[in-house]
C-alpha cells in the first residue's frame, strides 16, 4: 500500500477545491504538530513527576485541572497563535475566548478540548484532543468577537480529534468524509491508515456510565433495559472507558452508540456542546451516523455560551433511532 502522509493528503485534497488558499490546510498541520508534542510528553507519563497529577487548580466547570491538561492547552494555543491562520481560540480550560491581536487578518477560529479524559492519565488509559474550526463572521483586521465562536455546529469548516493510546491517531473531516491517520514514530509523520471511515450498522454495543442509571430519564432507562435483555440472545455489549474520545473512536470504527444523557444532578447534560459534541457530531454524520441531544440534532443547537452543556446520543444511526424511539 502506498504511504500517504497527512501533509500529502491535505495538499492533494486542497487542489480539488476551487479557490482554496491554504489557510485551513495550515491549521490542520498546526494541530497535528501540537498533537505530536502532546503525545511526546504523554509517552513519558509515569517517568517524569512534573507530568502526572493535579495542578491544584480548577477550570471554569469546577473540574480539577491535571498538569497535562495545562500543558496540552498551552501547546495548542502556542501552535495556533504562531500559525498565522487563526485569529483566536476558545478552550475548555479557558474562562473566555482568546483573541490573537497579532493575527487579526486570519479567517478562522478554533475551539478545542486540549485533553479529553484527562482523569485517565494517571492510569495510562486512552485520552484525546478534540478540535473544531469555524470561519469567523466578524470583519477581518479587527479583534474576533463572541459571535465568531457561538455558531451552530453545521457551520463548522473542519473538526476532528487525536486519540493517544496504543498508537496515536488523528481523525478529521472537512465535510468530505472522514479519514484517519496513524502516527508513524519512525518518521514522525501521520500516515493515512483509515480512509473514508463509515460507521457500521447493526452492531449490538453501547457506551454509557451505567452507574448513573437511577438518575436517567425513563426513556433512557428503557433503552438500557432493552440492551440488557438476554431474550433470544439479544443482550448488547457494554463498552465504556470514561473518555469520550476513546469511546467514540471505538464506536466510529466498530459501530455502536455513545450516550451521555441528562441526569437529575446535571439536567442540562454534562458534555460541552462547543468543545466535544459539535466536532464529534460533525464527524459522526460524515461517517454515516447520527448525533442528537434527544430533543434536537446536535449540529442544529444554537449555542448561548462557550461552555454550554448538552445531553448527547451519538453513533450508528440505527441505534440512535432506537434510543429516540424509547424516549418518545
């Protein structure tokens, strides 16, 4: 099989789009560079005391910030600010968006979760970086504004994630299908390993924090009861890691559904619309699946705040339809 690097793939596909000027391609390269730097330090986890553990800080969501959360956040901001193609960022770890005053003519803003599943770091379980790219709506030459970031998910220009596990893989879409690239450490390049990913249907697998079962609404409980019913060997497999990137990645490739519904403790859901659900929904739809909050398509939700939360049901379209049926 011919080896195709991420840079080569981006260059070839850029040529297919009339009027492409290269800024978006540059952003994807910058994100891939940042992910290599994050992966480098993740590989040292357990060897270097300064990498593992808490910073004794909390983010705007009131969650403990891990040292690698902070490191990944700094790396992504630095790479994107240096790129010249990004006028500002919003991060799950920042209270507000950050405008790059030296990049006022850049056309894009980037939103990201620098290290999803960071509570898994200390036990060396898979974690990931999630990103979302929008074209700014404000005037070039001026500082970016909140409206640049608070756009519906269907306005995303590109989205993707990097999963750091037994190998490191970058998966992204620009609205022309989903492709995955695995990092070859011998050459330091992401190489095309999973072209044109499509999520399988008819798979009996679900991912959920079932410890919250008693706090779920009745429709979600009915769906889980259905999955656990062993009548006619119908029981579904429960697969849950506790990192959205890891659970989503498995379901994207193998089929299944990931659900993080509202609970009595979190009636508006727990996952962030802008940093987690929107980019994953874009990917999932491009791979032939579906993503919903239970009330609306994820990509149609109008955001009000940067750190807005939402319930999410995402994965193979047949399973998303099934859970919606039980919620009716």
